[in-house]
């Protein structure tokens, strides 16, 4: 091979690595963001706050048109900062009365005691109608706000802050084209793969990720401790510890479950989300943090392990989508298993087998909306991630041809995406019908 050909190839390799580095870093910046409460609930409050802003006054009537998955995820959770109100109408009222749209997924984080009373009064005074939207988008919120002869439409699709339309009195104030299959405005995740994720985690400069990861550790640890200290939901974290003791495997499950119970049941502390989900954000981070404390590893090693857990979770969810009938905690549980494996000095081979084992154990767990039982599902998902690691440590593994498992980690992850996105489509419809009966 000629010298100039070698140099050309080497320059291309360096350039591609640099682009991938920047891409992976940007994915972390976009995905690991703070949110208060169930993210679908907060997306509704955000749409309502934007509608009021465009209208220029408090609407006297609101019609909220949403896709089935939004109904599924908002129906049973408490809207934070509302005095324990539940559902789409409560989230809408909170956004209208006390929302600050500039805060996006923390839109109702600055609610006063007086605001809480005004939210209740608004709900009892003005009609808020909720309709099931006829839409190809799995994630779709359209907020229609009216005052006298004025009306405003605000529409969000695909992900929680992706406003594609603001219209007032028939005049379009803002519009952007979008498609069902693309998350316009976010970095491409097509280049994500487990081997490159591990390479990135090993090579990333700590100063490039310190702010992102340290905030995830701080926020998610705080709400987990709150969940264990106080009475939220089904108190799965406390049940696990009182039943099974304080072994590290129990604590890893209990912390993430407790954070979820607090978040689903009105706790006003923010969390750092992953793939648009606070539950996935806690599942991907808290078990890894707990194991890092147990193993007394360096802060740097913990940061790198969390990079793996977060990106492995995002990688799996890319083929599934933000919302589906497939419980996203499964992906995050496998992600946390990968992060824990890294803490035990596992490399590419060990991490791949951990992920495959975890997905083999628990893929197919349904998502029937955000609610208290999410905490128990998270505990099961984390358990699968931990078992996936210990299985391989003992020389045991699930192999290509075992059910949905194919030879090669990327082929197995692809199969899970097909199962969740295509295979469970009808399951999703049935779940939504059951919940709306």
C-alpha cells in the first residue's frame, strides 16, 4: 500500500473518530436533562403553558387532543406541585396557571401555595376536554386554547419538547416539518453500537462529561433517598430492604424503585431523564452508583460506567421509540447491568453477554402507563441486569438461537427493537383500550 493511501486512511479514521466523539457527547447532553414528574405529564403542562403564552391571556376553554400512549402514561400519575391532582386535565391546568414555558420539562417547578389553589379553582371553573387523537404519531399532544373570539393551537410530537406548530386565530406563528420516524432537532443515534460506546466511555475526557454525569448522580440520588425516607406509592424500595435485607444487590434495586415511587406519586424533586423517561434515567444510574459506592471505585470509573449505562440504554431505545408497549425499564436495567459489569473491570465481551442475558430474561414486560407499579418493574429490570452479569461470571449465558437471541449483540438489540416496535403494536392498542374502559 502506498504511503499516501495509508495517510489518507489514517486521516479518515481520526476524522470519523472525532465526529463520533462529538456525536456521542451531544447525545448525552440532549438526553440527560432535568425533568420534574412523569415526563408525558410535564409535556402536557409545557404545551399548555406555551398555548397560554401565545394566547396572551388565561383561556376560558381548552381541548386537549392526545395519542393513546399519552393517555396511558398520564392517566394514573400525580402531577407535581398541584396538591396531588392526577391526569391530563390537572397537568393542563397547572401549565396554564403556573407554568413557565422557558423551563421546558421543569415548567411547573416554580409553583406557589397560592398557585396550587388557583389550579384547583381553574379546574372547577373552566372546561378542559380530553380527546383521543386520530394520529400516526405515537407521541402526539395538541393543545387547543380558547378565549372569546381568539384561539391557539400548540402541537408537540415525537418527543417531549418538540413543538412543531403554534397557530393563533388561523395564522401560523411557528411551524416545522416532521415525520413519524425521525426525531427532528436531535442528534442522530444511528452510529450507536456497544463496541463504540465502550471505546467512547474509556476515552472520553472527564471534563467533557463531568457536569452532565455529576448532575445525574446528584439529582437521582436525592430523589431515591427521599423515596426511601418517606411514604410514596407502593414503597417498593422499603419493601425490598425490609424483606430481603441490605445486600448490595437489594440496595441497587431498592434505590431505583424508591426514586420511581417518589416521582410517580407527587414528589417535587427533579430527576435526570434518559430517552425521555425519568424512570429509565433512574434505572440506568442508581444501581451503578450504588455498586460504585460498594466497590469503592474512583469517581472517574463511576463516570465512565454511567456513560456506558446511559448510552447502552439510549441505543436500545433507538430501535423501539420513546413510547411503546415494551417497558423501557427493561432497556435501562440491561444498561445498568452493563455499567455494573464495567465497574467489575468487564470489557466488551463481558458487557455484551450481560446485556444479552438481561434482555433474554425480561424482554416483553409490558408498559401499561406511568404509575406506582413502575417501581416494581424497575426492580425486576435491575435484577435481570445484575443476574445477567453474575450468570456470565459463572460461565453461563444465553446463546444465538435461544428465542429472540441472535449471535452478536447488535443483532439481539435489533431483534428487541422489532419485537417492541412491530410485534407489540397490537398489544399497545389492547392496553390502551383496557385502560380507557
